[in-house]
């Protein structure tokens, strides 16, 4: 049927990253297999599966047109594409038609996993339950990754057991820098591989996002830590435009964890040293800077005073690593239709969160989400203050209490660092 000569997903030379070869003629929210396996081709496919002198109604209990409609209604194109691409044979095609297309009970569940068998990626146990043939199962599993690319889901965690079963939706990636707990990349997501879970839509063009890669420890609790990061990044009582947003996360196996965020123009350090190294002289030139600085103060106030946990307890977040390289700059549209620049607080690798009772100013029960991640060893000149002890050392943005041996850093420490930045 031409599928083997026209694979739509191809591995890159880097075995840890996969590219999606997009086909321009394919429409929005329509997978390549759905466009290739159109109704006329499906009709011919089902005709090829018929035993001589039998009709589709006699063999499968449904006419060819009804079988085609079932494939479309049940969204079985990707599963069928794997069967064809892997050359699983006519017997596998007949089992597929009988058990997944013609069967009235739907969906067909796996005995072991309880998952819908037709959903990629399908487990070996579920496929054995369906086909009863280890050779067919091995062929299917060796090819299903080609038709099962990860879709990033906004503000949700996506879990991938192994890159052998699913591929990543990156067309390009470029390393931007490193933070306290990982590296940051600019990646281009393929069309149709970022889902806005609030509106149920997919991106209709390629999409540039920032991806921060963490290395996790054995104690890592993915769901708990993802929720903690979203609480810090997004807050819980109102939206703060000066806190970097969260586009969701991806966990690969037991070690890989990535957080997706909007992609900035640059950070404040590059803005000051590369793009605008000269001092602003006029009031008109200074005004946007003052407004942007005001936004940073509002963002910090949000972290210190306006966060609420799931149980409605007040929370306070110490950023503890505020510096120009952790302030990202985004271009936005102003109220008058012109251009404005928004400065956002980012990189919460050193952040600490504490609960406090309503009406109290004393924090309690510290929650340190970054304890789940392994520290990337950094040169001494790049290091930030420790959260469990104050590291003695030089730093332009470190508060005086960072030079002491006791644990005394508080919200005032963040305010000091902000003052140094300004």
C-alpha cells in the first residue's frame, strides 16, 4: 500500500532524539496514517482480506462500507498503519478486522494492563492477547514507535516508558544554557504535537518552546514534583505574568524528566551586556525599564505573599537564586497595539516553599522540590547559595546572610537580590 516506501517518521543520527518528517499536504489535526489510509484504500484493503467466494458481511458481519466507517469512528488508522508497515501478514489483518473493527463490544481491553489495546503504544501482553502469535507481536512492537510520537500536553505530565516504544516530537533543538539542576534547550515541536488541554486543540504550525532537562534520583515522585513545580511557576490564586509559565512535563523511564516552558527572546544578562550595553539617558528610554522592573517586584511579591496550596493554606516561596540570567524577557503586545517587553522570574532550581497559617508571618514545614533532582556540578564562579546551608563565597547578587554559616535566608534575601539586579 505504499506505506513502507513512504515512512513519515524517521530517526535522527542522535539516538536519543527523533525527528518527525512533516508532510505539508496533511491537514490540521489529521495524522499521516489517517490521510494515507483514506476510505477508498481501506475498501481495497478489506477486499484483499476476504476468503474466496465470501463477502465482507459473510466473513466479518459488516459490509465493506461499514468496516471503513468503523475504522474512522474508532480511530484505528495508526494501529492499522503499524500492521502494514511491519508487514505483519494477512492473518494479522484478518484478526485486526475481526477483533478491533467488526466486534461490537468496544473498546477491547487488555487482560493484563486493562488498557485499550488499539491505543499506541500497545504492550506485549496485550498484543499477545489479541494476535496469539509472538512473531506478529515482535514485528508490531518493533515498528509501532514510528507511528506513536509523544504529544506534549499543556500543564500535564506525559509518561513514556522507553524511547523504543515512542518517539519525541522535536524537529530541531538548540542548547541555550544550564541551570542549577539541568540544561535548557530551545526545541521546535512538530505540528500537531502540543495539545492545549483546556480547549482540546493541537498546534496547527510548528511551535518553539524551551525544554529544561533534569536528572532525577531514585526517590523522585513524578506526579508530586510536577504539581509542586506548577504551583511555584503558576501560582494558585491568580495568574501572574511575571512568573514563567509551565507548558507541561515529560518523564522518560526512571531517569529522564523534562519541563516545557515558553521560549524567551533572551535573559536579562544578555539584554544588558549584548543587546543594550549603553545606559539609557532620556525619560522615554528609561520608562519601559522602570515598568519592567515594577513587574519583577510584583512577581516576587506573588511568590512571597499570594500563593495558596491545594489545601488553601498560604504558601511562601523563596526564589533564592535571583540574578539577571534567571530573568527572561518576552515580547508582548501593549494595550495601544504597540510592543512591550515583559520580564519573568525563572529557574526555580534553588527555590524553597513553606506553608504558613493564615494571619501568621512565620513559615513552617518547608517543601524542597529540587531534592528529587541531581545537582549538575558547576564551576565555583557560577554557584548559587545552598538551601540547607549558606555557602560562603563571592556573588554580586547574594545577600549578606549568605556569608554566614547559619540558615537565615528569608524573603528579605530575595528582595536584596532584586535590589542588586535593579
